[in-house]
């Protein structure tokens, strides 16, 4: 009976102490957070509740399991399992704490920053820093778990001796992966592209939704997701419409008849812009940019504060001008002339005048 009560007592004591200590820690964090509501760190630390309890409970069990007097055949396996769980729980806690600290710093910066572009840049850096920390902690945790096995410790010397060769082989085999990782770090700290930027890649316009160490996700206007390696943005040219300033200038082209009233169209364009909330008021114009035997090309130039507004504004202006011309000046719309051109008898003012004697110079052989 004693061989059952001892393990239960150790397990129950560890769980009870974990519950009491976890409850006390939660109350302390909440009180500190209530005293300093301007600091989001304490609220973010509440996410560490589960890893803290797991670390505490596993550590207590790891320290107290020898007193449980388990059978000799199972003592080593239980100790090994508790050690592995403790290492994993510590890694989980380290990742949660690092994430809370980084997120708290970003939240305080974003609350006081005035430049949206700089906020997006910091957000991109914070996201990649979190991923690097998570990857580093995971690697260290896995290595620590492997070193708890005697066979792995015995092979440590040979592993260190061959580390140089293995590193070279791994570097050649994972060349593209390592290139993407370094490209991701270059994007994060080189301010090349950020989360929330409006970009054009391979003729596709979209918004950067996610940036990792190896790939980047662009959400297009029709809600498609394009996943691209981050090395694409460091090796090829691309358009970033919101890198330093999201303001944009857009154009609307109309093909009209030669008789179109340009001055009236210009006045109507200004009226439409004044009624459109997407226009930022920085500038506008309407000019004839080209002409063909049958039509003229009219360009309306408008401005807006970001790519979304410039697209909406261009559509509104195009629709409003075409509707106004169709309603008020239908003759200005392009049409195909099928009537025959007038001849000389129908246009006497265009008839060429016969040459006079004064226009004729002396011919050959005259004096």
C-alpha cells in the first residue's frame, strides 16, 4: 500500500503547490497591471500562466520523485521523461516571455508614433524577431533534450570533430533555405518591404499580409494569397506603393470626338472631385494628350492619400464623366463617320485657285 501512497502524495503535493503558487502569481500580475494600465506588459504576461505552472509542477516532481520510492526499473524512465518535459516547458515559457516583452515594446511605440509607415516597419521587425527567438529557443531545447541521453553525450566528441564538414555539407544542401533566411533578415532591417505595404509583384497588386524568415504572403485585391520566397524581393525589382508615403497620383483616359468641349469637361471634373471624399485636394488637371484621325485622347489627373482611394477615385471620375457626356454632350462621344467626304463642288471655299500669270516663272528658252 505504501508504494502507491508515496507517489500519490508526491504528485498531489506538487499539484497543490503549483496551484497555490500559480494563483498567487496571477493575483500579483493583475494587481501590478491595474496599478500601471499604461504598460501592456503585465496583461501580456498573463499568457505565460500555463507554461509557468507546467514548469513549476514538473520541477517539483523532478525534485521529489526519488522520495516516491518507485520501482528500480521505472525510476530512470520517469526521471528522463520529467527532464524532457521540464526542458520543453522552460522553452515554452522563454518563448512566451520574449513574445510578451517584444509585443509590449511594440504596443507602446505604436501608441505614440505618428508615422504609419514607421509603425509598419517596426511591426515587420518585431514579427521576424519573434520568429528568430522562437527558432533559436527551439533549437537549444531540442539540443538539450538530446544531450540528456547517454549515447548522445558519448558521441559529442565525434560530432564536434566532424562539425566543420557537416556544416559545409549542410550549407551546400540548404543553400536556398539559408538564402531565404538571410533575405528575410535583410527585408526586416533594410526597410525594403513591410507588413501592410501595397506592392505590385509579377503584375499582381496586393497588400503584404505576412513576412516570415523564408516566405512572404501577398493578399491581392480579389482576396487571393500569393506566397513568394523572400529572396524574390531582394533579387528582383518590384513596386512598393506605400514605402515612404502612400499618397498617389492617378490618371483617367477618355477617347472623345474632336468636337468635345474640353473647357466644360474640365469644369465638370473639378465639380466631381469636390464632391468625392477620396480626393485629397492636392492637385488635378485635364489635358488633351493625343489625337488620332477619329478621336482625341483626354487625360484627367487626380490625387488621393493611398492606393485604395486612388483606385476608387479613378473609377468614380471615369463613370461620372462618361455619364455626364452621354447626358449633356452626346456629340462628344467617339463615333464612326460613314458619310462621304465633301468634294470640290460642295466646298467651293476649299477649291484651289488657278495660277495667275504673275505666279508662272519664265520657261526654258524665254528671255
